[in-house]
């Protein structure tokens, strides 16, 4: 479970990225976050992953006050999260397969089990035949899917995705969102920040609308 | 425990991967570190050899007492008798001037020279072996005997060994200073190469932090890399010192033989080689640790 109460984030320089934001996400929910550029979508996701800390208010993830976590505790929070970024942050000095293997270094799976999981994750995003390729050889949509495979390989309970469909054509974007929906069906909580309202509306799930760092209200819903 | 071992195996593998990824730079580094290590290590090897030489020669300190050539023939005999009663003196050997001349005459090639001399220029000589080997006793005796009637000169034969020992102490001090300076240099080299490694691997570090790597996990390969660099320097240093000693020995063996000695500069014992590896590996690790503590924290996902 994720819950924000009266969360504000002011960046050094006086910019208010979030102002008094409160909401809660139940386990296993699929949630979209929309808003104009600069509305605070990325900031909201970064607060959940402790990449940024709130200026006031509290962010709870599975009962843990993330904003107050000690530095040494942050890695353990992140191991329970799958993170997908707009710039996928892939490593181009190693193969697709090795990129997916990265998070498995922290789990205690025996090597054969780790390899099996990496292949399963690649299979889910349709990249199994490209495991030997270098990420640079993949298309934008394929790179995005690789980032998703890396995010889910450790079976996190929460998946956070920031603009995962930016710069993709409608079909590829639809394909990516279908992958998220599939993960959500097996019980993963999924939060997706996106500009793409048209796409969001197709899914008819809960949507948080942000403007100037404030929560405008919620739309969508079944 | 198994997972701890696994983490370290992974870190070592990652370090070796990083090392091999830039083989050329790594080899140059090993060379630089090797030269820096070879200087104090080679100096140490030479000093250790000299140390063995000077202590071995000092085991049996001798004092030569030369009588004046115009002294009474009885003077040497009387002095010898007196010294035999001295508790500080272990053994007294008297070599009369006649005996000395006879010995000289017996030496091949010198017979003609001796014949040409006419009168015997050699003095009566007493060779004293001192009980124990304390420098103080030896010096005191030399001074006393120098003032005794009929004595021209009392000379401590182990003097050169003591000079060598004094020289060696100076050498050791210089070596310690050199080693300290080069140790700092070694740490600085490791610090800087690891800093460059960290900067070129920004992306990897950032991604590692995002997927939940602890600071320990991220820094471990860099620490191993510092260690490996130190060890690679040791290999180069051992090769350089080995080559240097071999080269010097070709000259020294001949020289030592002319003094009837089997002296040569020995290579490091395995214990010394291991100690060198520990020191250099430790210094590499230390430089890496300083670099990692300074720079890894700065790289945070945005
Ligand atoms: N590190 C930072 N330092 C200062 N200001 C920042 C920082 N990060 C974000 N901001 C500001 O906070 C506001 C919200 O940024 P955020 O990235 O959350 O917006 P966004 O909704 O994700 O926008 P976009 O759709 O363009 O990605 C912006 O005005 C941005 O300039
Ligand atoms: Mg954004």
C-alpha cells in the first residue's frame, strides 16, 4: 500500500513541484497519473522510490515512512519496487540478457534459477530472441520493454513507470500498457505517469490528475 | 555465509572485468606502480644483504697492534704476556717481524722484492681476539694499547664492518623515507585510477542504486580493483628487482671471490614477497577506499 498525506515538495531554488498532495493506492491497483509538463508527475514517483524526499507531509510505502528512511535502508525499499524511466537507464556495455540479470545480483537465487527468471522476464516482454543483442541495437519500444523486464525480474510488489510510452507510436505504446495491465492482473500494484490521456482512457482505470503540483481530483474509474 | 561468498565472488569477477576492459591503461598502471615499488623493495634487498655481511664479519672482532720498528724485541713479547692475563682478551697471537718477513718471502713473486729491501721494514705485530663483540670494549682497548710503550698503532679490524653498519643505518633511514613517500604516491595513484573508473561508470552506479544495490555492493568491485592494481604492481616490482639483482650479482660474485667470499645479493624470501604483496595490495585497497568514500556518494539517481 502507498499513501501520501499532505505531501509538498519544494526544490532548492523555491520551485514547488508538489503542494499538499494526499491519496492512497491499494495493493494490486492500476493507477495512472496525468498532468501537463511540469505538473509534478515525476516528482511524485521519485518520492515513492526515495529518489527525492518530501519537504513536508509523509509518504508511506507498505507502512514504512519513506521520507524518513535512513540512507542505508533505501536499497531494501527499492528492491521491492520495479522502476521504469523515460530514459530507460539501460547499460549499453553489456547484452540485453545481462541488463535483465542486474537486479538478480541481490537475490540469493542459485545461478540456474536466476537465469530462468531473467529469460522468463524477457519472454513476458517479447524480447527472448534478442537476449544476445546489445540494447543499442533495439528500437525505442524494445528498449522500453527491456527496461520493464529489468524492473519486474525480481517480482516487485509495486511497479512505477514514468512516461513509459513517450516517443512511441500508438501501437507500441498500446503494447507497453498491455504489459503493465498483465502484471497488474497477477497482483502487482502499478503506477504509470503519462501525458497520453487518450491512451489512459482506453483502460478505464483510476487516474490522478495533477496541475501545478496540486491534485485536481480523480477521474476514470470503472 | 554462502551468499556472502557469492557477493565477494561476484565483486571480484566485476573487478576483473573492469580491469580487463582497459587492459592498456591497467598495464601502464601496473608498470608505474611496479617502478614505484621496485625502488624501496630493491633498496631493501641490497640493505638486507649488506646487513648479513656486516654482522657476519663483526662476529670475531680483532685488534691488530703494530709495534714500533725501533722498539726492543722484548717489548712485543712482554706486552703479549701481559695481554694474555687480561680478561677482556680471548686470544693473543704474536707475529714477530722475522716471521712476517718470512711469510712475505714465501709469497710467490714477492721474494725478489723482499731481497731488494735490505733491512726488514715490518714491525712485530700482536693480533688480539676480543671476548664478546661489544664495540665499546674494542675501542677502549685500542685506545689503551695505542698509548702503551713501544706501540706504533692499535687498529680495530672490524672498523670497516662498523662503518658499513653505520652507513647501513643511514641507508635504512633514507629507504624508510623513500618508502613512505612512495606509499603515499601509490595510494594517490590508486585513488585517482579508481576515481576515473567511478566517473566512467556513472551510469552503472546510478542504475545499481536504482535497482537496490547497497553502498557496500557498489563499492566492493572498486576495492577489489584497487587491490588487484596493487598486486599487479608487485608482480612488476618483483620482476624488476629480480632482474636488477641478477645483473648486480654478475659483477658482485667476481668481486666477492677476490676477497675469498661467496657473497651475493639474495632475492626476496617468499615471506618477504608475501609481505610486499600485502603492503602494496593494502595500499591499493586504501586508495580505492578513499576514492570510493569520496565519490560514490555523489552519484545518486535523479
Ligand atoms: N531537481 C530539481 N530541481 C529543481 N526543480 C525541479 C527538479 N526536478 C523537478 N523540478 C521542477 O519541479 C516541477 C515538477 O517537475 P516534474 O519533473 O515532477 O514534472 P513532470 O510532471 O514530470 O513533467 P514532465 O511531464 O515534463 O516530465 C517542474 O517545474 C520542474 O522544473
Ligand atoms: Mg516527468
